[in-house]
């Protein structure tokens, strides 16, 4: 591909560029194509899925029991009274002991831990499995929310002492959560065209692509992580957040693609800034937090100022289920900002939400998120589908019941073993740092080149801006597809490898193929009369 102008692809989303690379990689039908561009894991949680199927089967029997007419073509709504006893009878006659045992253990757990009535839980679960009623309440099923809140609290860093309670809004994955947050911030006059939004970079590409859209018109302030400091925010970068023109700070923690969690020191530094900027609104996207050791979220360290986005997609191998939540503390900056709006804006919002209540100013920001997700007029039919909410609840219970962290330990080991495999086959020695997560790896071609062939070669790579070219050559010559680091606002030529979606043997090949292209570059460098 010597005559290709790779600069023409510089502004493409990395996920759009990936589609082009897939076509190139798949053009040779005699070799295997290896797509390590997307983060969709090839592992998934079995037990909560078994529990979902057993609950669904039991729900069908309950429906037949209450309305078994017309040769069982129709069923009816289940009855609450005695439903747990009937499930135990169902369980005794069922061959899938693992699925029913999970449900029975979950029933005992939530009664002991949360004081939830057993019949109430199972009645809600059975109704959710049938999916025959609108979600009530539309923000999230009541018992589902209690269980998922406990899971989020434990996974995001422990009890939120001093912050009071918090509420959840179940969404169609983390991407829907992102969309709803920006839309509601704008609809409620908390951001406006020309305002500044700070992004902790490198960052998941949609956070880069949404603010400049014409419908938002936001200016981006780059808060750049330091690779030399294990991808943490330097104090000089965090100082930018003291600018009162910066309305919102968005951060992905652990980061995507560097895949490092924010250290305790970095979290404290951000909290210190927030103490001086109590008006700053923060959005933290913590989808990879469950793969980190001793994870702690900004939702815990800066509770009043922070909206938390969490998705079940990656940890439980559930990207197709589209399961996410937005978490907001009951005492929060967003509601304060609504109360402080000018009267003319409040009157506009009174009109916007007047169909929901006679006291629209009392509608909390999290409930405005729900209404705005359905353009307010369809608020009564908002909410994630009830079968999705049931599966989310069972995933949460899988985490809560895993007291020895066997699932968590295995999930971490899968991605970390693949990380070391890739680099070993590049010829690079690696070690785990305290903040490393390794769901992805950001392969800095310049740094790897320097380790393999010296600084002069690394300078040659940098001068040639060969990051995009590297991806095309890798796809064309080896069938390996990766994503560009530039699409995540990475400065140096780099590529992102997902360590979640292929086999261990595949990662051996990816490491070897990456080294092969670097070797070819070094051969070109050696023949370049202009090289140092």
C-alpha cells in the first residue's frame, strides 16, 4: 500500500476505521483474520444466565396456572401469595440444580442482607421475566434497584459514608447512559453552546465526538493523563478544572484505552480541586472498574458532584443484553444547579415537565433523565425492559454472592494473561503495576520501537506519523485488526489491542505480527539515507 495517503483517515472514528481494516484483513480468504479491535469479551457468566432461564420457565408455569385457557395458548399474570413455596416445589423437580440453587440462594441472601420479603422479590422477578407489563416505576423496578445499588456500592469502592443514599436509572448499556446524560444536561440548561467540557484523555472516542456536535456546540478542554506517571493526571492538568468556565469533567476510570485505574493520590487530587470548585459536574464512566484491584470511583470520593455510569456488558460478557445504570446521589450538585437557574429558565422547564406533575420544579435530575430519554411525552413508557432488568439483577447477585471472588479472580486472570502473552511475543518484558487493569493495551509504537531498536528509530517512526499506516499494513499483511490510538486522543503513534475477545493462541499471533511489521519498519529505516 505504498501510494496510499493515510492522512485522509485521520478524522475517522476508530470504529469506522475498523470496518475498513476488516475489509482489508478479510480480503485474503486463505488466512485467518484476527479482530482485536472491539472490546466484546469472548467469556461470559454462566450461572446468572442459568438462573434467568429457570426463572423464565417457572414464570411460564405461573402464567399457565393463573389463566390456562384455550389449550394453554394464553396465560395470565402470576399471583404473589405462596409464590416462593411454589418455586421450591418447582426446584425439587428440576434437573438444572445449578440454576434453581442460584435463585434459592439469592432469595435467602436478599432477605438477610436487605430485608426484602421473599415473596415480593420472586413476584417482581417472575413478572419481569414474563415482560407483560410496563416497567413500574419507569426508572427502575423497585427491588431490582435495591439489589443493583448494593452491587454498585460494593464494586465502586465501598459504602458511601457521609453522602446519603443514591438512586439508579437502568439504561440500554453505557452508551445510552452517555447519550441521556448529555441530552438532559442540555435540556435543563446546565450546559449550553460555547460552554467548556473537560475530558480526561485518552478517552473512549464517543466522549470526544459528542461535545462538538452541532446540537451541543461544546468546547473541549483536554485534561491529559501522563504515560510516564502510569496514566495518572498531573497536577498541572488538573489545574485546568479550576476554570469556572469548565462546566463538566468526563473521565473513564479505569481508562480506555490505557486501561489503568486512577490511583488514590489522583482521586484525592481531583477531590481537592472539587473542594474549590463545588459547582463542577463530573461524569465518571466506570465500566472496567470490576477488573481492577481495590477499585475506588470518583462517585465515592466526590459524591455530590459525580454521576456514575456503569455497564454490565464487559464483566459479565453481556454486550448484547445492553445493561447499564446511571447512579446519582440523593444530595447532588445537579439538583443544586437546577435550583440555581434563572427564573426564565425555570419557567421554560416548568412547561417542559408540566405533563408529569403539578410541581415540575420538584422533579429531580435523575428523574428528568428518565423523562428526557422518552422526550418527556412518553415518560409513562420509559424504562429498560423488565426481562433486561431481571438479567441485570441476576448479574448483580452473581457478584454479591461471589464471596470468595472466584469469578472476579478468573476474569482478571483471563485478560492479564493475554496481556503478558502479547508483549512476550513482541519480545518485550512486562510486569503488572498497582493500577493496571489490562482489559485493553495501548501499544505505543514509539516506545516499543525504542526498546527494540533504540531512540533514533523511535524518532524516525514519530517523524513519519506512521500510526495509521501501521494499522493498514498489519491488516493487509497479517490479517490482524487493531484500533488507532489517535481516535482516543492519544498523541504518540499507537494502537489499541482488546485483550478480551480472542483466544490465548490468537494473542500469540498478534504479538508476533505486531513485531513483524515493526521489524519491516526497522528494515526500511536502516535503508533510509535520511535516518540518523
